[in-house]
């Protein structure tokens, strides 16, 4: 896929992603798409082995603290998968379980260790 826009339009839904090297990317997103799909489809280094079925922890991210309260709480299934992840923190989530919407435009996540493609 093409390189992500660096400056999103004001009417555009976008996601901010800090990659494994600490670089931030502004990725245009589509309403209803999983954060994992947005990251993967822009060609970023994210394992996401199960493709969004919440059956692995390959899409582990850290959500910036100001956004945590705006997300739906993790399900028991997501929490079980996070038990398998490396470096779990209080803001850890599986990005396959977060759906983009205009209310989440500007959401900022950081790719966690262990989520790199092998």
C-alpha cells in the first residue's frame, strides 16, 4: 500500500501509530475497521497472526492513557489473550478488538514488543 499521509485532513478518520523504532505515523482509517486492519493494510510491521479473531496476542499495542477511558473495556477473551503477550502494561490492548470510528479519530497506539513480523 502507499505510504501513509503525514497530515490528515480535518474531516478524515485517522490513527496515530508509533512503530517498533519509535516513529509516529498518521494512518487514514475507515469507520468500522479494526485498528489491526488499518495498521496491517498500511504495511506496518505487525504480526496479527490470527487475522483479528482474538486467538493470538500478535496485535498487542499500548494505548495512550488519555484514550483508555474512551474505548470499550476488554472482554474476558481479550484479557486471556493478553496473558500470552510480552510486556503487558495497564494500557495494553489487542488492536483487533478496537473498532475505528469518528469518535476515535486521532487514537494513538504504540506497537508492543513481540508484535513484530517474524
